[in-house]
């Protein structure tokens, strides 16, 4: 099948021989978004862009990554107008708020509180511009994965030789497969996924086990085999991401 612009990143991710192609994509997309928000293009100086980030804000994880990125002025501009937006929201909440009695039913609720200030604070912490932009892009890559699965036998073959997926992205793929595939295509997908996940979990378990054994003085001269980076790869396979990655910083 002839490669298209929108299929290149996914093909590159599968060809990278990573523990999870979607972790590979996630890292690249997130870094692109950090560059867009804080990089040399200075999108933070555009009024329309700051209006969006003022409204959405950023989650704790992405604030930390934005700080590590290294653009103090850019972060300062974003925070300056975001604080103005948040202060306006908070004032509206304060003006309309009236404390009330907490019923037993309210105490048993976990997702939604009868206290409007609690709900405002919780909803605010859930919003993040980078998370939302990534999610939109991620869904397109899931769609592309199953488009290729249905139309490109070479792609299916390369996936079959891959190292599988981390558990979080594996779950997303299975959820999407139920709506994107049918009949023999769905059977083929689940048969391959079960094999890939089993084989690669066994591989990682062996790598981690040998890493532990290498700390036995009797094995100090033995070959490390594939175990030197087994901890970070093992963590990635279970939860996704790259535990050993250094912070992504601005190119100066």
C-alpha cells in the first residue's frame, strides 16, 4: 500500500521496534505540543492562543513538563493571563456560593458534590490544553491503525513482528477494534494481540528476572543479555511512557 502523509508517523512507530508503538507516538506528539505552546514559534504571544490556554489551563503533569522545558518568559506570559481568567471564574463562583448542609446522600457521592466550590475546583484541575489536543490526535492515530489493518497486509505483518503494546494502549486498541473490525478481521486481530502480549510479557519477565540474578555475586561475570534496561522497559510495558526519559527541553 502506498504510504500517505497521515500514515507515516504510525509506520515509523511500528518500525522503531519500541516496547509500544503508541508510547512512541505519544512522546513525539507531546513534544510537538510543548514546542507549539512554548517553542520558538511563540504561539503564547498570540492573543487567540492565549485565550484558549487561559480557558483550558494545564494539568499538573504538563505544568511540570512546561517548567522543565525551560522557557521562563513563555511560561510567565501564559500564567499571567491564565491567572486573570481563573480569578474571574473564581469571583463568579464566590458570588453565587452559599454554604449548605451536607446530607448523608451527598457524603456517599464521590463524583459530584453538592458544594459548587468543590465542583469548580475539581473541574478546573481536570482541564488541560495539551491533554485535550493530544487526545484528539491520539484518536486519529487509532483510526489510522485500523485503516491500515484493514487495507495494508504489510502493516499487519510488521505489527505481528513487533514487541506488542503497553497495557494502557493495548486496552485502547481492543476498545477501538470492537467498532472498527468485524468477522475474520476481528478474529485475526485478537489472535495476534493475545500472542504478542503473551510472548512479550514473557520476554520482559525473563529480562527483569535476569537483571535481578545479575546482582548475585555468582553471576557478576555473566553476560547482561538484554537486561540492562529491563526496569524502564518493564515499567513502560505495564503503565506506558518512558520512565528513563530526561525532561524535554527547548532547543536554544
